């Protein structure tokens, strides 16, 4: 019984851990400097071009990763052509975007942070990149 439960739900562990990491990092006032270990200078009113690019790349890669882990979980860790179909990919994208929206709402309650539509758009770009890569790999049977 326990083995059956573990087999059924263990593919979700990476997605859950990824979401927990996102939640923790989103609860910080300056999460990008924690990830990259390069603090953003608090003296400047507007972030530099490098700081903006760095933040955008972090959002895109974070949600590309979450999308991948949702696909992994929804296919029960069997990432093959038969298990990957449009309905499953759509569910993974929808789940990724719901989590991204909940993350932005969560940031309203974090000092120095807030809901940002650009961040949500970058999250969608990250999930979309994963979607495109998976569909490309499926099409070419890589």
C-alpha cells in the first residue's frame, strides 16, 4: 500500500520542492541577490540594466524549471512521446501560471515587494520556453 502511494506521488516531489524554494525566495526583500550572491545596491532608485536583465533571467529560468517539473509529475516521470500530449502540456502550463499568480499575490505581503505584471509575463515566457522545447523534442522524437 505504502509503496503504491510512494510510486504514485513521488513524481510530484521535485515540483513541490521547486515551489517551496520559489515561495521562500519570494518572501525575501531582495531575492535576486540571494540567488546570484551579488547584492543590488540600495542607493540607486532604479536598478541598472544588468540588475534588470539578471532579475528577468531569474524569473524566466525559475518558471521554465517549474513547468518542466509539472510536466515530469503529470507524466508520472515517464517523459516519452506517448505520455506527452497537448492536454497534459496545457495543464502543466495552467498550473505554472496559477502558481506564478499566487506568488505575485504573496509578494504583496513582503516588505519592499509587490505584485508586478512584468514578472508574471516573464514567468509565462519561462513556462512557454519549456512548452516549446518539449513540443520540439516530441515532434523530432529526441
